[in-house]
C-alpha cells in the first residue's frame, strides 16, 4: 500500500469500526495533535470502538490527497456519528517502518456555497507540474511572508494573474478584488486576520498546503490553507480555520502544531 492508501484506510476505520486494522497501521507511540483526543495508538483505536458503538454510522469522504516526503495531506468531509458534516484537512507523518506516527488536523462545519457559488471542497483536479514542487512551495512561503504576515503588502498583486483567482473560503468571492473586499469588511468590524507563525508548508506539484498560527479578531486560530498554483501565480484557494482550544480543555499535551 502507498502512504496515501494507508492514510485513507486509517480514517475509513471510523466507518468500518475495525480497531484491529487501525492498530496495524499506527505506531505504538502515535502522536496526536487534535486537542480533543488522547494521544497514542490505544487512544485512536478507542475512538474507533466508540464510533462503532454509536447508533448513527460515521461517514468519511476523502476529496483529495497528496504526498510530500514522509507526510500525506488530505481534504475530507466527515460526519462523526451523525453529529453533522465537517470539512477537514488532515496531515499524517509516517515513520521509517511505514507506520503512521503523527497526525495534525483542522476541522470546521460544512457550510453553504460562498458568494461565488463555490463549496469548501469542490473543483477536484489531478496533480501536475511535479518538477515545480519546490518552486511552488517557495512561492507560497513568500506569499505568506509578504501578504498574510503583512511584511510587504504592496507586493500582493504580484502573486495573482490579474483578478483571476478561484476562492473556496465560505465568506469570500472570487478574485483578488473579492479578497480585498472581504478584508475591508472585516476591518470595518475591527476584526483582523493575523498570521504570526507558519509551522508547515507541504507541497506536491501544483498543490501547496500551509499550516499557520495566528489570531482572528482576538481569538487564537489555526489556519490551514491549500493553494493551487498555476504558472507561478496563486490560482485557487481552499481553507479551514479552527479556534485553538484553551489548555484547560485539551485531551493531550502535544500542542496544536
């Protein structure tokens, strides 16, 4: 099995309830960064058993999946035991034995289409431009530094092909103009979207996922942003924002990032 196949198989155990199979895919000292769950292999298999006992069956629909070195990153819609559909980005790290050793994620409620009619997950396409993986990764790193972290905001237009930009954020319309209008609307409400730290930038070909930490308003926030890059420009964007749980509510001490 490829690492992508293993990652998909692991989350599918939430559907099948096969805790033994989940255990076979996980390292014993599996590190969990979802702060709502315990860490370790036994904690994961305990979650599988819990969902299997629920009266409503869990559903899992993986929309897209990519691989970068020892990590797989995926975009998935979950409905855990009928609690409601959530869109998620998951990252799995594999150890030298091919076992899943670590996991990070961001989840948010699945919402209606945005002002341009796009959903949080639509417009699936194949990976291309594998030879440009590192250039695309660096482009996103530069964009985060210049634009999202506010170091060189005047460079913003350089990252886009005019107003051609497909947006999947639930509140923002297409185009650089849509992004600007949304940020202006937030500013009028005295809400700032701040990116302070970039923790991971994963890439395969023309798709790049960035994991960042910051604040939305005054609330500590985790930002997962996926971009499709086309000819050196930011062409399309999907994201999941999640409030970072306060320390007193966390079920593990591994930290969100």
